[in-house]
């Protein structure tokens, strides 16, 4: 499939920014672990909670890549992103260590956004002409640092639940 250079840049930018957002979600447990430790006393589950997203993230690339080959990036990228977003919202409601481990594992799916983005970008370039676009996509890993730097001060100010699930502190009362 041949895609014009004018269409490649927006596709690369969209894939990279989507990957960055998913990576920010993927590494969220590690970024806010001190707050989770204080708020929910995760204790001995700390190491498992921190490792779950990383292990699942590494393993999820294979099946998500296969799904991308079968159904295309237009379907799989939004699905991966929806799982990441739902996991962040669920993380805001976690109160136990086992739940934190399960949500962390679900957050690991966000790492598979790289497999989807790589498949989407490499289809339009011949071998030997893919490096620049793939390295741009890989730059999306900076989403982890950006996400951590944005979420930590917010968690300091409003708490984990409100920071991850805006509007969760608002209680609607019937009039």
C-alpha cells in the first residue's frame, strides 16, 4: 500500500501521541505508588502491583500485534486505548491490594499500543525506509515521564481518586 508523504506525517503524529498517552497510563501505578502505599496500605503487594503492568505490557504485544495484523490498527488502537482509559478510571476506585494488582495488569495493555503503532506505520514504507517513523513512534515512550510529572502534583493537591477520575469528588444531591 502506498501512502503519500503528506498523509504519513499525520498518521505518524497520531500514532506517536496515542502511544504516549497509553504509555502514561501503563506506567501510572509506578508514578503514583507512594500515594497508593499511603492511601491504601498495599504493603507486601507493592512489588507485584508495580510488576504487573510491566509483565503484562511485555506479553500483551504479541496477541495485540496479531489482532492488529488480522483486524487493522483502526480497530485495535482504539480498543487498546479504551482498555487503558478504563483501567485508569478503575485505578481511581481501587481500595485493596489484589484489586490494585488486577488493575495494574489491565494497565499493561497500554504498552501494546507500540505494537499497533508499529504495524500501522510500517505497512506504508518499504524495508529500509521505516526507521525514522518507527523512531518517532518510539519517542512516545516519553509519555511515561510527562504523565508522571503531570499526575504527581495533581495527586498531591486533590488525591488519587479525584486526580484520576475528575468529578469523582462531586456528590450530586437531589433538590
